[in-house]
C-alpha cells in the first residue's frame, strides 16, 4: 500500500444514520473513499453488480443484523461472486456463533461499533492488506465459536485430507509413509499433523492416535 493509495469503501447497514455517519467520517480521511452504500444485503449484491470494476470497492463495512439477508449470508454471496473482496463485519453483536459464522463466511475482520475512529481505520487498512484485525474479546468469541462448532460436528472441524492423515497416524504410519500413501510431500504431511494437533487440542501423534480410536474414527470405511 503506497502513500497515495486510496482505499475504496462500501457501507452496508440498514440504519440511515449509521451509513450517514460512516460516510461523513470516511470523507474526512484522505486515504479512504466511500464509493457505494446499501441498506440491505440484497441491495448490496445488486449495487456491486451494477458497479464497474474500476468503481468496485476494495473494502465492505458490513452490518451483521439486517432484515431479509443478514450480514453473514451477504458476505458469503459477495465472496462467492468476488473472491478478492475484503469484508469487515461492523456490528454491535458479540455472540460466539455470529463471530464464527462471519469469519467462516469470508469476513477478514469482525469489529464492534464501539471501536474508536482510529481502530476502525486500522481495521480497514488491515483488511486491505489481508490482515485480520480483532480485539481480544472478539478473538475469544471466535475461539469459543470454533470449539462449539467442532463439538457439534463431532469431527473437530477436520478437512477430508486431515481425516485421512489422522487415520493413517492411528494406523501407526510415519510421516514418510503417509506421504507415500497419499502421494503428497512430507512437508505437506507435517502441516496437516500440526493442524490436527491444534484442532484436536492434543500434544503429540500418540494422543492423536488415541483420540481417533476413542472417538471411533479409526477403521472407518
């Protein structure tokens, strides 16, 4: 991001006063430009479709609770249509499932409307660079939401490849043997193992193997 870069921002919120306040504030920041706004999720989708690529926003400040299509579903549809779009969820809600749902849908950051002006600028510029910006309470809510979702799914939120690696670990295979079995590099196997240790909250391969057997994952066909 150069000194002359102007970040184009779209405001999506169902409250006129909120949009007006944000738009007025953005006008005072030389590095930020409000290029579009919408009062609902569907209006945001329609507005984006009508904009030329040159006028399309770099960042969307997305409200969470809106009538009709909420911010999470709107984010999911926007990211599906515009994969490079950066979305900052700007909301008053801190429920675990909403924080997790927003990030899962593709939002880069989750910011409460109680943040200061400086913190909002930091979140916008961070999102522009692809850098997540979250306060400690939001990060904690995200972690709790992830754990709740994993508990509900029963498989710790593992990807299909991670499940394959876990089953081979349970069979006693080494990283080299797993790499040969799955036709992937040893480095990739190590990455999967690290992810498994983190997601399953285990300390070593032996504990992973025990967990797989205890939950009945090992030996599944």
